[in-house]
C-alpha cells in the first residue's frame, strides 16, 4: 500500500496555533533527550513511525470532521498492528459490531469497560490474523512510579518476553481510574530493551510521536500523574 494511502488528511485549521506550538516544543525537547540517552531505541521508534505512513495518531473523532481529537487506545493498537488509527477503527467496528463494545470516543467511559473491550478486540484480531496473544484479558493492574517505570512489576514481566514482542500498555491513576486519568501507549522489546511510543502527540507529520524508556511524563498532553499500569502482549 502506498504510504500516502495510509495517511489521513491533515487539517490544522481548527487547532489553535499556540496548542500546536506548545506540543511541538515539548515533544522536540523530550525526544532530543531521549535520543541522547537511547539512540538505538530512538532510531527504531522513528522507523516504526515512518512505516505506518508518517501519521501514527490519525484523528478519529466520531461526528467531527476536524483532525483535532485523537484516541490513544486506537493509536496504541494501530502501532502494534502497524496500521494507521483510522484503519483500526474501521476494522474494530466490523469485528465488534455492537457499538456498546467499542473502546474509543464517546461510546465507552469507564476504564474497566475499555480494558474489557480492548481485550475482546485483540482476541478477535489474534484469531483473524493468527497472532499469539499471551494474555487475552490483559495483565492485572500493577502499581507504577512513573518517574522510574522499570520498578513496576508490569515492566519487569514485559522484559521477560522475547525480542519482537509487541505490547499495548494502559496507564492510569489507580486512586481514580477514570477515562480522563488514563492513557494508552505502544511498547516493543527491541534488542533486549523496551521502548514505549506515545503516538498521541503525532497529530501531524510535522510532530513526532513521543518516545520513552524508563520514565513517563504526559504533562504536555495534559494527562495527570499515573500510578498504575496494565499490558497486553502480542507475538507475530
């Protein structure tokens, strides 16, 4: 498939320039530090971003024509399955069929339901594409110190998987686990190390995804401090 066919139309008209400028600055600053500390992981992350077609975080806003809002659960799954977000949405609508089981946009709010519906989609996706989904219902929620995620039991379990394993990772504020206090990322084990990719910032080809390795900081996308982590593990 041509790379251009994978890209969603870029419409910046309805996003304030100050918002885009602040986001671009924050992502650039963070990724420059990441590149210095983890050059191999940084290069690999860019490769995945390019493979999907430049726009990882395609805007998926039901009944909204502007590319303004983005859904992190669709995004993380798209990275794991190497699809732009709008194709994940289209496929999930076909596989899940019942709107009550969609895991994005206005159709689901409680995180516990979102986790259940992500699990359902991944199970159906694994059967369809002959993937190995190690934990169909996801892991349990583990306590997380976002300033040092390597201490989290979820991280330690993920580290035990073989190279090439792909992960959808959910994080949230355990004390108040609601939609606004949660987020989803993609992770992969590469050369014995875990890289985390947050495509939520990759609104347009001019803004990269945000890459993490040993800590999280979501202040630039207004996600509060997170204290819990859950994951799904997929092998091709």
